[in-house]
C-alpha cells in the first residue's frame, strides 16, 4: 500500500466528494440491514397467525383472522419494499459521488503524467520505449482508477455492512452470531496468503503488457520496412510469442482467482448451514424465535456479496499498487534539463562554444571533444563532417536538448544554462534530421509552432520552403490529411513541410540538421535563396553532407571524430588542402560518375 500513498493528495483535493460518499454508504447500508429485522418479525407473524388461524377452524372469526394476517403481510412487504427503494436511492448517490470522484482523479493523473513526460529531457526518451510510456499513462492509470473508485467504495461498503450486521446479530443472540461468523477468520488467512501471489502476478502482467504494446507500436511504425523485406510471418511469430507470454501471465492470475472465489462461497455456505443448525437448537431451547433464524439467514446472504467482492477488491488494490509503483517510478524522475533563472528576453543570435565535451550516457559514446567556435549574429554558418562526427549532437546542444559534460555554451554572452528555455526555443527554428509530421492536415503541421496564424503566412512559409506547388497539386490542398508520421508525403515533401514549419515562426536563429538530403539540387538552391531573404540579418546554421549546399556560407565548421578539424570559408578550406578539400574532391568525382 506504500505506493498508493501518492494518491493521498488527490483524496484531499476531493475530500468533499469522499465525505458525502461515505455518508451515503452508511445510510444505504442502514436501510439494507433494517429489512432483515422486518422479515424476522414478518416470519414470526406468519408462524403465530397460522396456528391461530387453525384454532378458529369452523368459526366466522377465521375470516377476520385471515384478513388481519393478509393486511399485516402486505404492510410488512410494503415496508421492506420502501426500505429497499430508499437504499437504492442512496446507493445511486453513493456511486454518483465516489465513482465520479475516481473519474476526476483519473483525469488529473493522466494530465499530471503527460505534463511530467513533457518536462523530461530527450535522454529519457532515448532510454525508454514509447509503448511502455503509453501503457503507464493509460492502462496503469485505469487500474489505479479502479482502486480509487470501485475498490474503495466496495471496501467501505463491506466494512460498514459488516459492522452493522455483526452488531445486529450479537444483539439478537451472541452464540448464534459467533457460530455464523466462525468461517470468517479462515477467510482472512486465505486472503493474506493469496494477496502476495496476486501482487506478483499483477506486476508480471503489466510488464508483459508494456512489452507487447511496445512491440506492436514499433512494428506498425515500421510496416513499410517489414513489407519490403517480406518479414510479415516472422513478426507474426514474435507477436504470437509475446502474446502467449502475456496470456500465460494472465492465466496464472486467473488460476489463483478461480480457487479464491469458490473457497469464499464455500465458507459463506458453511455459515448458512451453521445458522440453520445452531439456530434450530436455540429455537428448541426457546432462546430465539424462528423469525430470528430467518433474520440471520438474510444477514448471511447479505454478507455473501460483500465477501465475494472482498476478493475482487483485494485484486484491484494489489493491481493498483503494482501500477502505481510503475507510475511513481517515472513521476519521481527529475529532468536533466532545467530552465534558467534569467528573465525572458529577445535573442540576437550570437552563439559561442567554449571547450565543450559531451558523452551520451545511455551508450557511453563520446560525441564531442573540446569543441570551441564562435558564431556572430546574422552569420550563415555551415557544419559538415562524416557520419558520426557529432554534427547532430551540436544541433541538439544548441537547442539544449542535452547539457554539456564540461565546457560552456553561451547565447548573446549568457550561459545557455541560465537562459529562459521556453523563451529561447520559441525564438529558434529547428528542423531535425529525422523529420516528424503529425497525423493532421498540412496547414496545421506548418502552423504547429504558433497559436495564431493566417492562411497567407502559411502560404508564404510553404513558398519559402519550395513546397507550395506540391501542396496545390493535392485535391484538398492545405487541408490534405497526412498519415502517421506524414506517410502521405514523399521524403522530400516531408522535409520541406518541416522547413516551412520552422520558417513561419520567423526565428532569430534557424538550425537545419541535414534536412535537405532528400531534395534535388534545383529545389535545394531555391530553398537556400529564399532562406537568404527570410533570414537576412538573422543567424542561420546549416548541417549538411553536400558541399555544394554550403559553398556560400560565411563560415564552415568541419567536424572529425567529435572535434573541429577545420573552420573557415569555402575558399579558405580548399586552400588548406585538408579534410574539407578531400571531401570536396570525392563529391566532385561522384557527380562526374553519375553524369556518365
């Protein structure tokens, strides 16, 4: 239960739902117990009046006795009916408070988890798979909701009903009440031993479900690769194995429950037998009446449902505890990245790296070593290097997706760690290497970074990204819906829509992380020309593989194994006769070979 303490703040928040809910539970159970006493009196009335009715056989008064007897039964029957109607009304109020409260807590928890996920750094998402993150925010939260709603409601209901029934039973006859309740301690012992198994198996089920969700999500995302390599049967077999493991874990829990519930029903049935046997002896001794036996049987039957629900409630609590433990594991994580204390201010575009080192913690790969350079506001700077040289890492560090291991990055002379992060990122247009488009229309994808935007601004951004004419060729134009991850578009079109999304912000700093690789040379030249007009006087950073793309840059940084090997203009680097010239000559040879 220690993991469920996290929910105390929610219970405090909705205390004015819990208090009336508990009140309605108590009142509904009072009106649930009273009918047993009424039935006891009615049973005594029946037995007594049957004897009196027999004594007046052959007399006119027998009909009067019969009428009185009929009206009395109708009276008691009406009272029982009214009592149960009142109980039903309060049960309705009980569910309207406690169950609705659980839905509000579910809403709050999902929002809290999602908000916390967004605060965590990029490294967190590198270490955890999407399916598991989704499962903790959906399936695990739903299991916790079943605890804060039905489990607590039925637990309180059972406790109140037990207290009322036990008090009523002992007020009638202590000996009979003791024998009726004799099987209950055995039930408590069984629950104690079964709880541990339920908890362990619940954790196994949740872990397996996360694994299954992650597998399905990843395979659906990579369906084109699966079809291209004709691996449908292979992935189907893996899914069957994962699904079988989940089934086996679930069946283990079902086996425990299958033994648990019949055992509880057996013990309740034993209570009924003891009631009839011991109660019969008490009637013979004259200690109680036959109506008291009927009353006790009603009490035992009333306990049947709560006792059977006890096992279900126990399961809900154990599963909720296992789920809350998984939720807490992430909610207790603190982000590696925290916004700076400096007030929000307008960015000029000066960027400075001083002896920056960075290693990816999850892989141990040292991406950057002693990197130092200076970018002036308004400069067009290009970054080039072989695969794995650290180009994308530089872009991520500029966006402060990660923090440096050592060294310092400054923006306009202020350490990046002190800068207001939201304000800074809002003034940066970032086009990542891996383009991501949402399952929405093209218009909303381009306007994603802004709250308010006009159609003209969207069209201008599309023109500057050289994708306007492609969009106009679609039947629905800017209202064209994109599939998951923008699958509707070609690779080049996705890159250009992503560029339009960055340009529409009119950023102070623009970072292109190798986002022109899928466009042809003519389109690339058009984009760069447009970029020169849009970003005039603003800082532009372009990471590229093709040297033809970056010839006109004010400064070119050449990365080699995480270090800056060379820097300067295109002509200066060619005259160095180093790595840059070698890359340039190789690319010229490749272009000549393609033209042959």
